């Protein structure tokens, strides 16, 4: 592999990682702050993608579709927290897993009823549809670079929100002592509702901006969910910084795992094991630091 | 003095409180009230229901029977944050600082005007009251010593501009020198006109500062009167409080 | 009331007994028993996906099967057909239980299904254990007609390697020197690549790299970068459904379209050309399959017309496979005059049947897989236009891999 190809592959890995971060950050926030294991998180990614598809047909513009989609998913998130999730705060993780697994089935069925089971493509907006030619055979789609930029901007915004605003302080305080936060006159219920809605909207937003490059298809959320759990576990459960590190790491390992050929004693090890590289990475990280890279000591 | 209070003076009033933890009946119809600016010592041996009474008033546990009013408003079923917003601040046993927030953030996140719109306790005034904290503004809450943590919790409670402060075992586990500092602070709070409810093992310190005292035994009130009167009856002290 | 009930159940018992005797009776020429046995309906078990990703495929297969039966007037060799439908959910974990439910529970005379290879593998276990007649209308796992072949098992679709072999053959004939392959790392993908590789290397081509991606991952970007740096003369891929649509669009976005020609098994471009941007991305891609658009034969035209009339839908390759499963069943039934209990004769007839299919005439190989023509197709607009025959009467993987041959 020459240097140019290597650098392009690094770019691929980082770009994939940034998108994963967007989904994983919501998962880790909801777990870290609210203590809720949300298996349905991937479903919101799928819902986002389907919304991007159906709303962009309705509005004729992906930008408008994303705007409307974000508003809609924030509302869905708040309604879900109000109707279901807040019943789980004092329950065992088993109940959370049962309920949110049930939600996966409900969302899949609803998706099937509302949008059907077909695969759909979403067109890249005209002004982002160009590709930048890098070599005589390879071009880089501008839209992918745009996704990376958007993910980075959101990551910075999220950092500022959590570290620099009063709402962020309340959110972090809620993660350590919920009762005390209430006794200071803060409506923790409302804070949690916002955090859950934020998590839902992040996943859905990721699905929306990924729709043009990933297609829109049934079951797409479950694929993302599994890899995002790996990201969260590697990065440290509840740590947004960890989610970023984990996501970039997974992005790079997945990318190079698919293309690097390693032979041991005449047997091709990679890419025969490409599907396992991220899980091997997870196992290695957990042996080294059971709480994840940025996790608090358990 | 007792009974002379006009109802308009009453800040917090709890009537006939029955509270259970699961099947165990902890409070058996306790009455408890605090007037504006008044300091009340809540006494009793361990496990007699002092903390449970405070938590019942704060909405953190739900009494099965009884009624709690704050400023004449019924708060029996109100959420904890609504009760806090009615003017009651809480310094819990074990302090309850947020270790993952810096000292500054611990204070900032609590800041708000009081129930009547009062803004006496600004960030600057709290820092002035606790000069030790000023030096440690950017440290994590978890890095502070026990005494500093206690000051931070009290400072944080003051940031909410409360009408009443509940101090549950505020000096527990602190070195005598630090304890004295805390008592001085409590005195200053009293002078500032904030009502306080104090639970503490140091009988002399509590009865020295409190206007009134109430003693709980097994979830019922066995004494209610002025601190001075209680001090004059060492037999009561031995009977209900001695170890 | 109770007496009537008793009588009717006694009658059913008698019929069952006589049905069981059917085989022996036929040998002894005991005609009246046969006549009574045949008054009973023939039970056809349809084990197909009626929910999930493959729902449409399941429906197309059932539609095709029913159409073939309907063209014979709903009664075959004098016997009425009763369908027992079961949704297999494309769930391999439930496959053996589901198949068992139909075979030993509902006692179907013939089991038809399914789409998903993993589910098919589970079904085959029951089919082999019970010896029930079986027609596979889609799943292409090679093993079904090689290592696991059995007399009571037939397939009316294809073997995975059979579809890709013609593509390798065509590229070798065009003197393409090297190629890169890319597919999901699972058995269907591996079998597909192996078929392509076999024909391509036999014809003198060289495989530069075999690239894999875990199933059902669709993040292709790094692999496309790798292809661009390898610069092969051709790229062969096996993807289907949503993954295929995404791959085609990514291939275009990565600037590879028009630089390095793309080839695939027909599933790459089947059923997805209606999705936004896919037809454009896929334009010019050549694939091989046993069906395609623009097969201008009387049989195909008639089939397409009556299918569209019956279901208000355009038929696809899955409908054809279901239709052919129906034709095969009818051929067997006619040969044994409706006596489906005479399995031996039924199997012999199905082996000999020549299926006049919309895809063209074909017969069973010794391994019970279709010996059929494969078309070379090119994406033009939203169609997979047939532009030639890539392989004539192809028997692959060779029937000799099956011990019946």
C-alpha cells in the first residue's frame, strides 16, 4: 500500500468513526446519565433514515427534511421518556433491556406498516453531489467530507453543552446524585427527558445524514446498534470523550481490518477475520482496562 | 413564647406525619413546624426518625398520612424540586456534593433567586463567606477534604437563596477545629435571617444556637419547647438523648 | 349429533387408511381404493417468508406457484389442492421446527420452500429425515444439490456457483487478464465467488485479490479505495437487495464507474433499479442470471401477461422460480395420475420432466438442480436487458458431486 492510499484509508476510517460517534454518543449519554440501557437506540437511527427518505420526497429538499425530522424525533424522544422510559429509572437493567427490546420490535413493525419493506435511496443534495478526484481511479465524494465536518461540529457543540453550560452541569450532576439535584430545586425529570430526546435526536440525525450514503433499509438500525455498543464499551460507558475515542478507533480498525492481508504460516488471517477485528479490539481493550479507555474505575 | 406565633409567621408546617419504609412504620403522627427566621434543633438518638422526618418534608419519601405546607401552600404531594423552589434548601447527611463537577460548577449549577425573588446570596457573597473554597474553585468536588466538602454543600444550598436550611449531621466526622468553623458559619446564616433546622450529635452546640428544640423517640415527639428550657432539664437530656 | 360426528370421523379414518394403502393397491391393481384415496385433497406446504426483508420474494414465489396450478384448472389429475402456508420469518433458528410442523403436524404431501439459505438448510434436515417430497424455489446453497442431495429433493432455481460461473466464463472469453472479487463473507457469497473464480481462472484469467466484507455490513468505502489502488481490469461482486443498491451508488461516488468495469451475479441489479439513483449508478453493469428483461418468447410473454392480470404486479425471477416449482409439481402429479403417495413414480417423473419455463426450457440434472441457460444482461435504464446467452444448458456445480449421479 502506497502512502497516498494509506492516507485515504485513514480518512475513510476517521470518517466512518465520526458517524459512529454520533450514534454512540447518544447511547452513552443516556446510559451514563440516566442509567438506561437503550437497545432501541439503533431503531432511531433507522427511523431517522426513513424520515430523511420520506420527508425529502415530501419537501423536495434533504435540508428541510432533516430540519423537520430532528424536530419530530425530539418530540418522539420526549414522548417516549414521558410514557415509558421514566418508569424504568428505579428498575433493574433487565426490565430496561426487555422494554427497549420490545421497542425495537414495535419500531420495526411500525416501519413496515408506514414505509413498507423496500430498500430506498436518498439523493445527495445537488451542491454536495460532486466528487473530488484524488487519483486516476479514485474520487472522494464531497458528501462524505461534509458528513465528517457536521459530525465534528456536533461533537464540539456537545462538548460545550456538557462542559460549559449550566444545563450541562445539571446533566453531569444528575449522573452522580439524582436526589441532591432535585433538592436544589432542579426538575431532574425534565432534564432526563431532554437528555433522552437529545440521544434520540442524535441517533436519528446520524441516520438522516447517513441515508444518502448508506441507503435506507429494514433492520439497518440493528447493525449500527451492535457496533455502537462496542464503541461505548471500548470508550468507557457513559463517557462522551470515550465514545469519540472508541468510535475513531473502531473506524480505523474496521477499515484496515477489511483490506490488510496478514498471513500466518501460509493461512490468510486477515481479511478472513475482518468481521471479527472490532470484537478482538474490544476484547483486548477490556483485558487492558475493564472499565474502557475513559471509563470510571468500576 | 410557644403558641404566641401567628400563623402568618409559620414557614414550614408538618401535621400528623406517618411515614413507612416498606412495612416498618417509622413516623407515628409527628407534628413539626418552623417559623420564619427560627432555628430549630431536631434531636433524638440514632434511628428515631429524624432524617426520615426531614426527608418527608422535602418530598424525598412520601408520608402515607399527614400534610406538609410551606408558606401556607400544601406541598404534601409536590415533587422534591417544587418543595426546594418553595424556599427549602437541604444539606444532607453525607454531604451530597457532585464529585464529578468542579467547586465552581457545584455552586453555579444551583444558583437561582429565592422563593420571594430574593438574590442576597450571589456567587461573590458565598465565596466571601467561604474563603477556603475560593482557593479551590477549579478543583473537582471529589478532591476536597471533608470540611471543605461540608462548606461547599452549605455554600451550594445558599446559592438557592433559601428561606430555610436543613442541616443533617453537618459536623459529623469533622475535626474539632473544622467543626467550630462550621458552627460559626451556621451562626452567620442564622444572623442573616434564614430559618434553620439542625440535626447534630453535639447537644451543647445545638441547644446553644437553637431557639427551640424537638426530641423524637421511635417516631413520636416526646419533647417540644425552647432550647433554654431543655437545657434546664438534664433528666430529659439523659432519658432521651444520652448514650 | 354425536352419531353423525362419529360416522364422519370413522369415514375420515377409512380414507386415511386407504390412502396409506394407496401405494400397495396401485401395484395390486386394486382400483376402487385408489379412486377413494384420490377424493382427498393433496396438501401442499408453502414454507416461505411472509414477514421481514424477504416478504416480497415469498409472495412472488407463492403467486408463481399458484399461477402454474391455476393454469391447470385448479384440479390436478382430478385432485384438489389444499395449501398450508407457514411464515418462516427467514429465521434459521426456527427452520427445523417450522418444517417439522408442516411435515409431521399438517402431514403435507409436498413441502415447497424457501428463500433464505440458512432456513433452507434447516428444512433440508427434516426433508432428509422424513423423505417428504420437496421443491426448493429459491435458496441457492450448493450443498442442496451436491453433498446433501437426496432423491426426494428438487430445486427449480439455481445453485449459487451456477449463477456466477457464466460471468467468469464470459470475462475469460473476452480475454480479461485479471479481476478483483468482493462479496459478503458468508456461504452464499463464497460460493458465488468460487463459481466465478473457477470459470475465470480455467479460461486463463487471474484473481488479483479476493476482498470480503462481513455480512451484512455495507460500509464499502475502504474496499473501494483498495480496488482503486489495485486497478484490476474487472471487478466481480455478489451483493443483493439494499446492500447491492448501496454498493452500486458508492462505486459511482468513488469515481470507479467508467474506470474499472463492474460485473456481478444477477442479484446485484435485480429488484433495486427503481430506487433513487440506482439505475443511473448501475447503468452498463453486466450480470448473469437465468432470467432477465426482454426474453421475447411466446411462453415468457404469455406468462408475464397472465401473471400481471392475476396479481396486478410485474413478475420477477422469484415469480418464475415459483411458477416452475408449480410446473414441476404438476408434471409429477400428472405422471402418477394424482397418486402422490406413489413417491417413487412421482420422483421418477419429476426427474424426467422438461419444464417449459418463461426463462426457457430446462430439465433436472442428476443432482436435481436445473440444467439451464444463463443470460448475459446489461443494465439499460431500469431494465436488466438480456444481451446474450452466457452459458448454455449449464450443469454446475457438476452433478458428479452428488452421490446420486
